């Protein structure tokens, strides 16, 4: 029985690189986890509009799924995983919802998904599917560009224990514990990072205006420092380095990761807007695309995904609605 559980790798059938799967394979080896490669398969042309019978349409869909499984099994030996790699494909759509359904079916402890390379001619930014995974996947989501990690990676736990942005107290504890587990399993070092601002101001037009009366700098820093060490105590975490950095996190966190050559940032997601939609927080969204390393997004243990477990109807007359509001 594995010590970490199951790592699921979401593989786009159109992807030409399996660099993300290699990252997942190494992690599975180091963490003692089971590893599964999964491809959601869908083609709008494989419908009753193009087949004489439902049976022939179903056969075509099953054949496409089988070919994807064959492809995954063919490349599995190249990943360098010491254990058995499972491979599965299912006719499901859209991509991000299919991955979440597989996470639920297999009770996966981690979902690994590839990010486009930064030099991708289509751009290296996150797609809408990536954002939906970040918002709605109940398990932690590792977004990776597939770069090999160092032998002793720096794992940065980005926490916000002052409870801003609708965060939950248990979220920082979860971030620290999972980041510590990754650091221990990979032979790396854990850093705890928290950015704080001396003066809380908001941008109105091109000018900044105070939101609350300014506190003395020493009092503000002391309050943040006490909150960080309280979170460390609650998580029973002993990072190699605790960084309290003055400044905006969307600027200071990427800078800190470059300074320390970090391989991974672990960050939380649970803010909700008035319409009930889950965000990782506006600050985190600004941070995410500036990071020079991989990102692991964590939610509280009691998070409930809005994605239904049932796949969308196989009848071609049905409209694919997805999750309302996304």
C-alpha cells in the first residue's frame, strides 16, 4: 500500500510532450505513490450524425479510447517509474471536468497537469481549463512546465495567516503540511513565505489611497510575524527558512523563488465572490503567471467540487452545459 496514495496525470490526447508525466513519475517514486496516466477522449464528429447506428458510433468511441490507452502504455516505460503504471482513457468532455471526475472516481491524492512551455508560439499563459482545475478540483493540483527538479529541491509554502481574501485558518496548516511532505519525500528543503505590506492601500485610478489608518511599521510587522509562527506551530512545521517579506506578493513571491531557485510553490485556493464562484484569490491569480517554477494549489479538506460525478449524456442531442457560471 502506497504511503502517499495515488497520483493522477492528466494527459491531453493531442499533447506531444510527456514532460509533466516524467515529473509525476519521479514524485510517485519519491513519495511512494501509485501512478496513473489518464486521457479524456472526445471528438464532436463521432456522433449519430455521422454513424448509421448507435452501436457503430459506440464502437468508434471505444476504439479511440483503446488507441489512447495503447499510446499511454507505449510511453510508460520511458518515464522511469519503478512501479506499475496504470493507463486509462474515457470518452468525456470537457477536458478539465473529465479530469476532476477521474480524480473523484479514483480518490486521487494529486492531479498533475502540464502547462504550456513559456516559449510556446501560442503563449505560455494558463488556459481556461487550467483555471477551472485550480478552482474546482478537490485534490491538490500540480501545474508543471515539465522542467526536471534539482536533486534537493526548494519547496516554498506561501501562506497568508492574517486571514485575508476569504481564507480559512486550516488552509495554511494544510499548505505547510503538504509542502513539508513534498520536501521530506524529495530530499529537499521547506521554506515558509509570507508577504506583508506596511500600509494597506488601494489603487483608485492611477493614485493609491489608504484603506485603513496606517499602523506603526513595527506593530504591523509584529502582527504578521506572530500570525506566521502561530500557523507554523499549528502545522508542527519547522521550515529551513521563514521569509517575511514586505511588499506585494505578486511581486515579492516570484522574486523570492528566483532568489532561492525554488522548484515548487504551494499555495491555497478558497476565496469566493458574491456569486458563489471559487477563485484562488485575485492576488494569487496575479502571482501565478509570474512564477518561475511549478505551482501546487491546495484547498481545505472539506472542499466540495461543483463538478458532477456523472459524465454528460451520451445522447448526441443533449447540450453540454458544464458547471453554471464558468
